[in-house]
C-alpha cells in the first residue's frame, strides 16, 4: 500500500529531496512499468521501519495512532 503513496509525484519529489532516490528508485521503476506487485516488494523494509510515521506510532506507547489522546 505504501508504494501507491510513494509514487505520487509530490511525494516522490519530496523523497528525492530527502536523498532517498537510490533506495526508492527500484520501486518507482517497477511502478512506472505497471508492475504493482514488484513495486510493493521493492519498498525497502529497513527504510520503512525508520519512517517518521512508524516513529510516531512507537512514541505513542501502547496507544494506537488512530486513538485520540485523552484529556
């Protein structure tokens, strides 16, 4: 599913700006060729685990990212 987001031109440009082109290029190439399965398989797992959304979830403790904060 993340491959669909990372291939949106604005997101792709942002990740290029962040210096992630080398890691994400195989996914972008597979997506451009129409091979969605290969694109999904090409998302680098070590990169994904360091993604800010994962960090945000882990900093929330046991609370789900979708759970609103308590007062």
